[in-house]
């Protein structure tokens, strides 16, 4: 395992962020390794600080972070909330899913409201692809995309990358299988962009109705059986499958899905002996993943959650310095 | 009314094959002639417009696919604002789609729209009649009565007739009146929920896609129905290679089918939606580059009968939305000529052919006598400088709606003046 740089925050200063300053983190598409690596390094630091409970609570003191969630997500929201609080920010959660939007307030009205509140950091989740990008054009705050439609989920990809790096030390030469509902997955897209940029071989595995034909253009290989897709991989990354997709339009039933695309020990045995099992959560046990696999020694699902907080701290830290996003 | 004499202009009248330097005289609102001997002086008191051998004079353009906000969506565009935009683009006749609120499914409304056009004194409005009641795709509208009231063709606007049986009946019944049916060529079930053409870009952006084949699938069905029924069928804004191939083959086979396209489909490709640019969200969605090239080729080989602006006004609130939620459509009246001329400057179309696609060819499809410079015709005229450069700027276009997909596009070709029935209705200050 590669030892992470132990420098403190100030050592990162401006020198590693020489490139164009960006105010927002809207996606990882097109992000260069020279930008990704410093985020992972900083997050590695925050992992240690989190464990020793000595996070710099003065860093974002007086800054306001709003978690603006147009779609409910307890995990991601909590992760950002902890990240903000551990850096000393004033954190407010706004779940808009059922309130203002139904009253006809537009996204841009919401933006105007947030500007009036002098928000510094805005974490946005929205069911529509591109919604955070639209908000970013109109708000004074730095926007972090916490998942938009089927477009991107950049902090998920960063935390997945950090988890992988902690186990393998490097990215080059690794083969990663991303399995399940790739079509509707922002997690898959962000991971594809980030992991291919870092030099991994990425495979996508799933039924043809859940894998877009054009995904090959993103530099991945397409596999329609788990047996084909999992052979010899270093990492098996499972995606959550929405139950409503398994009512006959894209997949005939949950039991058929599990039979052919669920991850069980037998299929996992096709991967390399100590291959990692990852899942962005929340899991559908018995649909895309067998409980014995989810709870096995190869599973790093809980570590992903821990890395999530650290990566989000790193992102908030960098953006609050007016530093680099994407 | 003073006579107007155009001198030292390049006269282009594709209907008669006229394309030469010359003079044109307008008297009492009609074209008095184009064959005046060079020596003959101007009539007494005539206004003289000197083209200085740089300007082209052609018939006022006939735009066969326009959405206006009236009635029902006046916040987007009114007849008056659409007229201002049209004449700034040299357009003097517009055919307007019936999917307004209320829909143009009754004869009184068709008459009203014609009258609203006349009131402007700038443009003629040729109303489309709804093909089905409320453009809902189910019950037949009163095609005969609407035609009597001046509806020039029948369509449900941006909605395709999904049901094959209904489409068959429509083609069969309309045939009795010799009426033209205009279809939006997109299979509705394949298009449902989609907002971009399926492919790499839509996949990257995480936008729900519509396969380009949704066009060919509907075109193939309707061509077969047209062959079965003998009805007159026209496809609006055709945008894919495969769709155009089907139309080309059907015509070679003698099927009574025609089509138009719109400037975005030969001037832009899907990449302009870039990072969720909703002004470039159109219906049908912008296509891959190979399809754009196929549209250019079909313009050049004559498969496409007309170029229409496909003007669809939206206001800022319709467009400042996440991409999938934003309204589809772009303005096109004021840019129709200049974007078409880009095909001329690129060497893909001859000048006279390009003007034909914008004048007498759509007019002939709609059985209108507009779009020619024939002596005795109403003097609807467009005077333009084919080489004058300008940049399209959303927010600075004439008319109300500003949602142009061509924002920032540099173009060559600018309308200098527009005449309706011999009256000047537009004059550019510095063209």
C-alpha cells in the first residue's frame, strides 16, 4: 500500500492547483490526473484526521454550506453534512423534493433565494441531468454536484478511487468491472471518466437493456454476462438497480435479474483472488448482491462510506480556497 | 401609392428561371414587369432603389413551418412580433401550425388567423388546420370545412399521428379534398421522454435519448400508407440520412410524398447542446454530423422540397430549466435566409436553387401563388446583400422570442429591405 503524503493543508497551498481556478465541482469528465491526485491526497489526510478526531474546525468557520437536495438521499446528505461540520462550516439541510418545487418555484428562483442568504458552498442533488450546472451559472456559491439525474456523481467517483488506491497503491494496470444498471447510473458514468483517466481498464457488465450502446465511446468494454465480465478483474463495482426497472420494461423480474446479474460467491470467484467488492449503496441484498458477498472480507463497502466523508472534506476545503474543481 | 423601381439588382425568380442583372418595377402594389428596356426612364414620382450591382432582389420568402404564440401563448410571441421578425428575414408569407390554444380545429379560427395576418400589413398568414380535433391524434378534424375557410394543409404540428389506423383514415379522407397532410416524422413511443439523439453525447450528458431511427420508422410506415391510400403526404423538418433515403426511394417509385427541412438540421449538429444548452434543444433533436451532411446532400440533390424556419418561440422561463424539462424549439424567422445562404457560400447549393427552396417551391406545395416575380403578382419582395456579414445574438433579434439555436453564429447575407404588396415593411439601416 502506498503511503499517502503527510503534508498538512497549508502545504497544498496554491502550488498543486496551478491550473485554471474553478469555483465548482460539477463533474469529473475531462478532469486530468494532475487534478485528481491532489484531491485524493488531501482526502487521505482527512481520513487520518477523522480517525484521530482532530479535524481543523476553524477551516470553514463562518462559512455557510447548504445541502440542497431535490431528491432524497440520507447517506450522501449526511456524508456532506459531517464533512462540512468537521471543517467548522454552518451546515443547513434543505430538502426541496416536496416543498417549493411543487409550488411552482423554479430552480432559478431557488438560486436567487440562496444568493440572498449568502451561501458559500452549495451541495446539490437533483433528479435532472444538468441541474447543478444550471444553478452554478446563477449562484454566487461554489456548487458541488451531489448527483444529477443520470449524468454525474463526482464525489462518489473520487471516494471510490480513493478506496481503490488505498488497497492497490496504483491505478495503472487495474481492471475494474462496473456491473448493473449502467444506463441510469450517474455513479457509473463518473467512475468510468475518473478511472479511465487514471489508467484503469474499465468493463461495464449488464443486460443490454441497461447498458447504453454508445457507452463504448467512453473507453470501456461492454459485457453482457457476468461470467465474461468478471473474469480476472481486480475490482467488482456493483450498481444499485431500481426495483421499478424490474417490472417488465427493462428486466422481466428481480429473480431473473439476480439469477443472471447478481453477484454471488461463485461469480466473484471468477475475479482475481483478492478482488475488491464495492457498492455505492444502498444495497438491494438478494437482487444485485448476495449478502454473503456484501459482508465478506473482500467487501470494502463500509470503507467507501468512510472515504466518502474524507473526500467531501477535501472537496469543500479546495473549493473554499477558491481552488480547483472541474 | 408611389411606383417603386429597383435598379441595378440581381433579379432571381426561380419559378421562371430568371437570374440576371436588371430592373423591376412595382406599380399599385403589384409587379409591373422585369423586362423594362435599360433606356426607359423611371415613371414619374417613382421611388428608386439602387442595388449598385451588389444586391439581390427575389420574391418575399414563403416559410412553410412556423409556430406563433397566438392564440394562447402570447407571452412567447404575438402575430405582430412574429411579423416583425419575419420581415426582418425577408419573409412575407408564413404557414402557421395549428397546435395553439385553442387549436385551429374550427373554421372560424382559420379565418381569424388569416385576418390577423392581414391586419399587420406585413405578412400573409396561411393557417394549417388541425388534422385531428385538439391535435390529440384521435378524432378527425373538419378537414373540408377548414379547407374552405382557408386552411392550406393539415397537421397536428409537433405531434405525429401515432396510430396507424388513424393515419390511414386521414390520408384516405383528405385525398377527397386533395388536401396535404404534414407529419412530424418521429415515432412517438420511441421518442417518449427523450430529449437528445441517442448516442455518445446523450450518454455522456446522461440525457434520455431518442434513437435517430425513430424518424425512419415513422417515415417508412407513412410512405407505405401513402402508397396504399394515394393521399398527399409531406414530412416536416426531416433530419436524418435514413429518413431522407426512404423519401428519395419512395419518390423514385412514384409515391406522392414531399418533405422540408429546417436550418438547424443542415447548419448545426448535436454537439451544440454542449453543456446542457437548452437554446439548442429542438424537436426533433439535433443529430450527429453524418446526418447533418446527409441533409446537405439531400438539399443539393433535390430530395428536399423546401426549407422552413421551424420557428418555435419560447421565453426565458421555458428555456432556463434543466435540459430534459426545458421547452424544445428555436426561433428561426430572422435567420432563415442567412443560414440558407451559408449553403450557397459553401458551394453546396446554387443561389437560385436556394431561393427556390425558400419561395415558390414551398408555395407550390401549399397551393399558394406567392413566391414568384411574375408580372401581375402582388409585389412581395426581398432585397438582400448576399455578402454582408453579421453575428446572430440572442437578445438582439427582431421580434419577441430570442431563443435562437444560432446564438454567436457568424453569417454572410443580410436582408436590406422587404416589401409587402408594394409597401416597404422592413428596411435595414446599415446592411
